């Protein structure tokens, strides 16, 4: 049985069907990449999984358990434009969600006791955040503000922030769209390192060469359905499906 | 006491009322503006329309008209004379008139502030709410920690504008006989038959707005440690 399954997921905006009875499966510790033209439901799928929009029907199963996406405790999402909190330092961007998580776990305690525990937790959160910053190579930027960082650095912070909550599955929305070729290679490297550590990764992208570089499994989405899926060779190098050939062809011409 | 000192002490008295009205208006209209903004964007349509209507009327009519209307409200609503109201609350008539003026000012400025808040909140990128949601922040954490600080940074310049305008608008209080800075200057002009009190009053306003400008610029600078 697969680690992560989407079963018969349907999402409509009014009369328009964006995700049409979509099903897919992913294994633990794999990097799955979803490709497809704009307007075929890729971003909507990520938004559904992360609870940013409700699903109309279908199931999402992680590790054998059905989960409620609207409660989002299972996915980490790195936004296309990162959405870091501009008024907080890099370190605070990571500690704020961590502290919030601790705060919720203390709901039953009295106010004064809570404050006491939280004070000690702040130190722990800082330690965890520093470790994450070290992992992504930005420890020296801990006290900088997001506007002082480059696009690639912002993305790394966004990754650290998502990792802090220990998600089962890490989702990326068009991770390379704002990056130059050199930074793209660095991000591929980082994502592959995360895979080595056991993270399960789901990526949406238009960037075929990036997809070829990182993907274990590729899904081609068309009109809200998975048209075909397979490894890089089957989908991106020697596709059998005409639609995928067309998509790759026009994509090559663009670049 | 020489006439100059006497004039200055009269102006000083008036200036106290100017400052009092200024402070009362700000302290009350800043939170009231937030409440009006939240009610005007309520999902319950009748409430939303009601408060949008109130904002429209208050911004669309002169503040002086509103001050006058407030002073007639007890008569219109309860058929009560101001004298009766004042004795009911155990205050003097002039104190009651000052309360009327304050009410009009607070509602007037709250409506302008509500619109500034609206602009501030609408300028925040939707992605900030989404990031907060994905990171499992609670609604109140999202509002107070993530969104509100960014809104405050953005609304300081337009709010400063209103604050400066308020200093000068306080002179409208004299329509109900409140002896604020300008009307005390005007009394002195009539009493001493000289124009200098008006110049002094102008200087008072200028100094007051200058101090406010310095303070508000400081606040703006303090919030400029990051870029949105």
C-alpha cells in the first residue's frame, strides 16, 4: 500500500470542474512531480491538500489513515512567492509557527502556568530554528529581515519554516519560477537532500529540466485528471501520450 | 497683568480645550473606527449596508452640520431640553455642549479612520493569510501577529494626515460655544481691539502640528525597519 493516496478527489468552482475524480499514489521518501499546462488544476490540487480551499468529494489518505485536509496538520507548503512574514526576522519566521504549535498543546493549562512553560519553550524553539537554519545554510542570516534576502535565500527560509512543523509531506508550488539557473540547481540539491533524510516531497512545476533532475515519479495533469504517470524516462524523455509530447514540445520551443 | 500676558493666558485656556478635544477624539475614534470597519465588512448584509451607509453620510456631510445635529438630538429623540439633560447628569451646560461636540468629532473621525483601515487591510497580500493558515496559526494570532502590524505600518502616513487635520478641525467646536483656541483668540481680538491674538493662535496651531509631525515621522521611521 502506498504511503500517500488521493482517491477520487473532485473540486468544482461553481459549475466548472477543476479536479475531476482525481486519484494518485505516492511512496514514502519519494519526490513526485506534477506537470501540466496552466489551468489544468495543478495549483488547485495543492490548495486542496493544504486546506486553502475545500474539496467537494474524495479522500486523502496518509499512512493508511484518512485525513481532513481542512485541518492541515500533515502538509507543509512552500508558496511560489514564499509568503514570508516581512515584519519578522528569519529566525522569528520559523519560531512563530513553532511557538503557536506549543501554545495549542498547552490549552488545558492555566494562564500563568502556560506563560511559564512558554518561556522555557521559546529557548527550545530558538534552538530548533537555528538547527533548521544551519541545515539550509542560512544560520548567519537569522537576524535579517526577508527583504534583505535574495529570492533563493527566501525560499530556503520558507522551506525551513515548513519543516519546523514536521510535515508528513512537503509541497512546493512552482519552486523554480522566481529563481535563476544557478539557484535552481542549488534548490534541486537541497530538495534531494531532504529526500535523503526521508521527506516525502510533492512538487508542481512547469520547469521540465528541473523536473527531470529531481523527480522519482512524474504525473501529467490534464483537465483535472492524471493523464499518465511514471518515472522520468516514461513521461519526460520518451512519452507515449500525444498530449504529453505536445506539452513537452511546446515547452522546449519556449525555452 | 499686562494685556499681552492676559491674552496669552486666555489663549492658554482655550488651547487646553483644543488639546482635550483632540485627545478625546483620537483615543476614542481610533478603536471605534476599527469597530465600524469590521461591522461594515460584516458578512451579514443588512449590518454591512447600515454601516457603509453611516460612513457615506458622515463623510458626505460637513462636520459642523453633524455637531449641530448632535446638539439637537436630545430634543428630537426625547423632547428634552439641554438644561434638563445637564442637570440629569449633574454637569453644567457648557460641559454638556463639550460632550456633544466630542460625540460628533469621535463619530466623524471614526468613519474616516474606518476607511483608512479598510484600505490598509485590503492592501495586505492574500498570501500572508494563506501562509498563516498553512502554518496552523490561530485566527487571533494571524490577525494580531501577522496582519495588523503590516496594516499599521501602511496606515501611519494617511492617519498622520487625519491627525493633523483634526488639530485644525477642533476650531469648529466654537459653533456650540466651546471656547477653544481660535474662539478664545477671537474674544481677545474683540476685547483688546488688536489682531495679535489671531497671530498667537496661529503660532499655537503651528507649534502643535509641528510637534505632532515630528512624533509621527518618528513612528514612521520606527516602523521602517522592514519592507513589505
